[in-house]
């Protein structure tokens, strides 16, 4: 697998100028306030090129002149910074049971939030309409404020063709071939970036979370599904059919329960939140002593979390068992890829400590000594905002990073 860049418009002056613009924008974002001469030095672009492009960025209002810098013998240089608060972007994380969104400025500072619940088994039209309605809740106040909306990012569960902006398949919702980019660009008249859920989480962590100071890492999301995203040199790694990272469909027990993919014993039927709840219910049905026996209503991961917090030994044992299975899967990743860092996302990790501790212990026991000594396994830094923040990052990446 190799990083897959967008199509290169070879020989296009307009394209080259766009690359240079992104390079300069990113230097100002990372190092600003910064003078023009320093931008030329860092980017190795000629001073006239920097001056011309900075002039365009000033005219567009995305860059502003700020304080004067320190003099090195002549006039004090004028410093440049990103005019972050003058523009907005929207990030949407389209999940199985809810759609969460946020608006932010160009520094990733939160401006607004919205959430729409999704009922079981929504049809295609309802789900699309729910995404659009969620975005409108945030786009309306942006429009009234007079700030330009620069773009919308969408993280979507399942397989996604990020190049075409199409949700290819979302097995958990039984939805296929949704042209999200085209639909949303027609509705909102701004550029739209679409990516799958775990890769969206990975980019949020790369820019604003536990991946900021490291170029290469693996991000794993544990929820209804178990998926991974690979980041190399700060960029996502793709496979030809966009299916890389299906960690949940690696086998951990050849005689295990039947998985939705048709195989038996996949990690997902042991380590997902759905599997955890199923295993707890089976224990209760067999007469296990637990406070959960007195719970009214359907069992859920939230109910398990609360019981574990209150000291229920059975609930804690179910969570520990889930962490053990996940640790087996991650030990395989450690042995295969020798990563420096694995970032874990999802409520199973953030809500209670039992899954994470059990997972870490299992990896230490089962992975080879040399690669396990290299790796750090940490919870995601962005918490419950990881999905929407990652979707915001998709837009910021398009703006600030050169598109090769």
C-alpha cells in the first residue's frame, strides 16, 4: 500500500501556482506570524513569487498583516498570519445511530455544534436528508454572520471512494453508492471532502490530537465495527479498492461465531461494542449474578459502562474480556507493521479504563519483544469530538496542504 495522491495536472501553471499557494499558506499557518523573507527562505520559493502569492492571499482576506517583526538592520518586517476567524468550515461525522457536526474557524476552534439521531434501519433518502439537515443547522448562522463557508468535510461509516466523494458501502446501515460529494456540493455550493470514518478520525488526531508530533501512526476505531487507518509522513495510506484497514475482519478464532462478512471468528464478533453487549446478554441469560439482572429495558454499552463504574464484577469482566480480544488483534498489527504509536478511538476506550488496560496488557504479552518495546498505545486526544473535528480537518488539509 502506498499513499495515493490526487491526479497531478502535469505542466499546468495554474496547478503549480495552486501548489505554491498551499505551501505558503501552510508555512504561515504553522510558523506565523512570519515575514515574507522568512517564507521565501523556508519554502525556497523566490521572493517575487512569495510577494505575488501573498498579495493574492491578502486580497482574498485569508491572510492578514499583523505586528512588525524584529529588525535585522533595515526596516522592521511586516508579519503575516492566517485570518482564521474570518472564515468557517463544517465537519460532519455520519455514524450509524447519529450524525454529529461542528463548525470551526481555520485554526480548528469550535464555533457551533449540531446532532441528529438516526433511527434503526433508515432508508437511503432519510439518511441523506438527515446529513443535509444537520449541515443546515450550522450553515445558517455562518451565512447570517457574513463569514464565508469555505468547505464541508464528511466522515462516513464504511467504505468510501475519497477521490470521487462516494460512500461505496456502509454495511451497518445497508446503504450503498451514495454520491455524497455531488449531493452536498449541489445543496451548499461549496467544496466537499468525503472520507471514511476511521481515516477521518486519524486526520483529526494528526492535526489536533495524539498524532500531532509524530509522522507515522495507526489509528484504530472500536465501535459497532473495528477499523484501522494508516498514516505515513502525515498522510493517509490507501489501497486500490479503498478497503485497507478492515482490522475487524481478521480472524482470531477459526471456530468462532459467524460474522456479518460471512466468515467465522472475526475480531469484530469478539471486540466490537455489539459483540460485547451480546456476550453480556448471553451471560445474563445463563444466570450470572449481576446488578444488570435488575435493569429494565434493552442492554447497551452505556448500561454496561455504568454498571462497571458502580463496581459490578460481571460488567467489568465483560469489558476486560473485550480488551483481551482487541489486544490479540493489535498484537498482530504490532508484529506486522512495527508502529511507533497506535491511537485508539471510540467509547469503549474513552468511557471506562477496563478495555484499554486489558488491551495494553494483552499486547505486551502477545507481541514480539522488539516491536512491542517501540510502540505506544494511547487513547485518542480529541474524545467525542474526534469525528466532527476530523471532518473539519479534511477541509483544512485541502486548503493548506499541497495537492500533488
